[in-house]
C-alpha cells in the first residue's frame, strides 16, 4: 500500500506524504464497545474534537473544559487506531472574526494525538453581534460562492496550515436553498480553494447525493467537475426524508445510490487515503454491530479494487 503525496499547491506551505489508512468510522458513543472488539474491521477512527470538551465561550478563562469520561475513551482509541480530526467549529465562513483560540486548542491537541489529517466544512456555524459576542447557528450554514469569501477562507486555511503541520481538508457542504447570482459554482469554489492554499478535499458523497436529490442535478457530473487529485478522504452515510426534503441525517446504512457513486468515484481519486462511514448514534438500532461491519466491508471491497 503506497502513501499519497499531495504536491503542487501554489502556496507551497508544505508537501505532505499522507499514509493510506483504508476504511474508518466517525466516532459516536454507540461505537465504544464495537471499537474495543478485537474482531473489528475498522482501520482508523475519525473524531469530532468538539464532542470531547465543553466550550465555555470565547474570552472565557480555561475556555475548553475537557470531559474526563470522554477523554478516557479518546486515549483508548489513540492507543489502538490512527486518528483523524473532523472539526465543526473552525467556522471558516464566519464574516469578520476567525477563532484563534480554537485553532490554538487544535494545535495543542495535534501535539497530543498526532492526527493524520484535520478537516472542516465549507460553511460557518458562528456569527457575532455588534459587541463581538459569539452566537452559534446550530448547523453548518453554506457560504456564498464568491471571490470575497474565497479570499477570506484562503487566508484562514493558510493560518491553520502554518500552525498545524498536518494536511487540512475542506468538505463540500449540504444546502437546502440555492443562493442566486453567485460568482462561482461550488465545484469551481472548491477547486480554486485547493489550488490557492495547502488544503485537500474531503469529498462527502452523501452530501453530493443529498444536494442532487433536492436540487435536481447529476451527482456524477458534480464529482467529475472537481479536481479529484486533491481528494484525500471520502465520507459515506445514509439519510432520510423530512418535510419534503432529503436530509443528510446519517440515518443508518448508505443508500444504494451512494454505493454506486462511491464505485464511480474510486477510480478517479489517485490520492485517496481514507473512506469514512458516518452514522448518528440515534440510528444505531438500524445497524447494530453486524450492520456496521457490513458497511465497512462493502466499502473495503471497493477500496481494495483501486487502492491496495
């Protein structure tokens, strides 16, 4: 198994050789016993760091209070599996303010846990009032695809890459409203972002499928329009319908259409290093341990065709 090497970034912040990890799971509490099992077929674990601490708010002394019981789990995982970090609070698209305290916390955690790569979404979750007080939107809000936003996010990714010497990936987002008169398409925005900075791409295939269902475009054409040499990780998941929309709810097994898109994509992504299966713990009853193993093994079968 050969490592992927991401080179050719115009910013030249680094050249990184990234190990090919295989097929992994995004951690949730229902997985603790599964990941303790010697029979698990999981190659790596992706964590959401924000789950492991309480954030007391910007400017608060001792802002990030780590939760002892969760940290015990994290140390067990780190002793057994390669770890990747999937953040939800860099809030790359927040206008005006970038959370440097959050970045410093992740820099500290990278020193402790040696994440193979870091990632976050092409979105924002934080807004600020006239007194610079932070408010959380409670969801990943898509950014407008224009050059002013692109320049802002370019700078933030370069700041992250200078602080944390590991690959940083940006994930394509789910959106339910298509903003009019944008300067760029989502694929053009992601391609320019990955050309202008040292970031790679986290291609969430279920997000593409969700948007294709809701907005009526061809998901294969979307994937083909990306600079697929920059794709380091793929996410797969399931979803369900709510109020007339198909949602990225991580609702148990992947739909057949997502598996078809994965098979279409895998031959096209030469630098892929991992496929991560995501599900929300509230849908564990639809999977159980046997179902998780089936999803992982199916992903491994596709992975092994192209990336062993």
